[in-house]
């Protein structure tokens, strides 16, 4: 099974970079992707789901857990992630 971390390294074509540079690129990329996904989620989810999402965020849940919740509750989650990732992988 490929991890999200490994998928990002491959998509960003940064496997040959030193580990500290990979970590920096991954951190910045994940921040941007998370921001894009959260904006979309709060614009499209019903109010009840927005409150539930806020509880996850307020509890400082891991990104993987938040994304798993979003995947269950946003029908267009794969497309939103793909669009956000495309911003970082398109030249």
C-alpha cells in the first residue's frame, strides 16, 4: 500500500532531494492542500458537517484522520485533492 507521503514524493518528483529538503517541500505542499480542501469543505458541506469538521480541527486531530472524515462526508473529495495537488505538480 502506498502512503500519502510516498504518493506526494512521487507526484512532486522530489525523491532525489535530501531528506530535510523533502520534508520542507512536503510540509509546504500539505499546508497548501489542507488550506484548499478546508476552504472547499466549508463552502460546500452542510452546516451540521461543518460543525463536526470544526470539532475535528479544534481537537487538533491528525491530518490523516481529518482527511478520512472528509473522504466519507465529501462526495467530491478525490477531485478536490487532485485539483489541489495539481497546483503543485503542474509546470
